[in-house]
């Protein structure tokens, strides 16, 4: 009975070590690909936000240029001095 549990322990350790190295290998292959996709996605979002801000700025500047507010001229300004 002792020998069976010892071989089971060795098999378990072997599988753990094998899984560890396979996992490291897979991460080395797939991590750069996943990181590149994440960076590209983030870059696209930033560009979209920049475009939206530029559109808002352009729309705001065009609206102020096309419709200037007319000033009301009521009359001329008279400065009164206090007489004692």
C-alpha cells in the first residue's frame, strides 16, 4: 500500500510540473498577442474620443461664427458729476 501512494505522489508531482511548464510556454506565445490586441483596442478608443472632441470643438466654433449676437445700442453714455 505504501508503494502505490508513493507512485501516485510522483505522478501527481510530474503532472503539476508538466502543467506548470506548459502554462509558461503557452503564456510566452499568447501573452504578446493578447497584449497587442488590448493596446490596439485602447488606441482605437482614444482616437474615437479625440475625433468626438474635435467635432464638438468644430461645431462650437462654427456656431459662434455663424450667429454673432447683435448688440443693442440704446443711446450714448452720459457721465454725471455730483454737484455740492
